[in-house]
């Protein structure tokens, strides 16, 4: 008998070649290089998306604020605060949980707040910036210990300046005291006067200023967040944070933009009577 010859199938089908270790390492290196090139672009795209969402939030809140004033003799709603003031029905937002106040159930529902009826599809997510890690931490801490205090679980605050008189933009109400109204007709240069601001909530006063975050933005003591440039706990000098950080704000004429903490601390921009 002659030698065993391969079948026609065996003769025409090449044997699969295996990858060598070096080839696998080269492929892995190429994938790593491509990933390192793509990740910054993806991160930047994500930041742009959260900034757009944040801008949309403030735009809707600003519109609701102005609509409220139109329906209330040009008077702006009250400044919410967990400090010296008890929650009032005129406050722009309700957040005073775990407080021994009358009508506690009413005040625990933010939809009942002054601008609530002027928001079409009401959701509390409208009051939070997706990039706000500070408010996320406060929410987690509060969920673990609901009796721990009275946290502000939102990102935006309404400007409030009271010195020798009310300089806006919010009105101020307190039990047993005469109201300090502020009217939209009192605003000067509305296109540069702050309404809503992303208040800094990070406890780093040496760099980022006062960390009070309670729905009432009182510059220059309270500081605008710079999270759209420098996120929470990213090391940065006080000067860079102040001059290069970016936070979302609304203005008295209805438009919305990102500005620096320095801009927000300038009296020409927060004192609505100037």
C-alpha cells in the first residue's frame, strides 16, 4: 500500500496560526493607547452634558421666579434659610425637614413652595446639578441618619442681600417681623444681577470660602461653586478657584450663564439696586 495521503479537505484548509506573546502585548498596548486618547474626550463630553442639564435647570427655575413676581405685584419670593429664619409660605423653596414647625407636612413638600406651582413637570431633580457631589454626599449622610439635622438637599440658592435695606433679589420674611419685600421694578441693570447661584457646599473655607448652603445665597460671604471647572476636593489655589472656577447662575433678565466666583462676589453683580 502506498503512503497515507491527506484528504482534499485537509489539503486545502490552512492550519490556524496562534498569536505569539509579543503580538498579544502589542495589541494590548494599542488598545491602552486608544483608551487613553478617548477617555479625556469622553470626560469632556460628560461634563458638557451635565453643564447643559444644569443650565436647563436654572433656566426653568429662573422662569418660574419671574412668573411668580409677575403674579404677586412684582414681589419676589422669600429667601429660604436654616439659620435665623423659620420656613415661611412665601419662601422660594421648602427644605426644612425635621423642624418643629406648624404645618410640617406642608413645608416638607417642596412642590408647595412659592415657585412650585410655576414649574410645569415638577421634580426635585430640577433643583440639583448632576455634577454636584456635595449635595450627593449630604443626601447620603442624611439617609443614614435622618435625625442628624436639617440639610439642604439641593444645589441652587437664591440671592439675598440685606444691609441698611433689602437690596434683593429675594424678599425676606420672618415670624413677628414686618416683611422686607423686594420688587422686580427695583432691579437696576437686570442683565448682570444674580438671581440663582450654585452655592459652594464644600467645607474648605481656606480655599473656597464659606460652605453655608441653605437656599439663600448671601455674597460676598457665601461663595459661588466652581464645580464646572474645579470639582469637589480637587486641589487648587484660592486664587485659581476664585478667578478660573465656573458656576451656574441666573440673571434678573431671565438669561443663564456660567461665571467665576469672583464675578459673583462683585457688588455690581449681586446688589440689585446698583
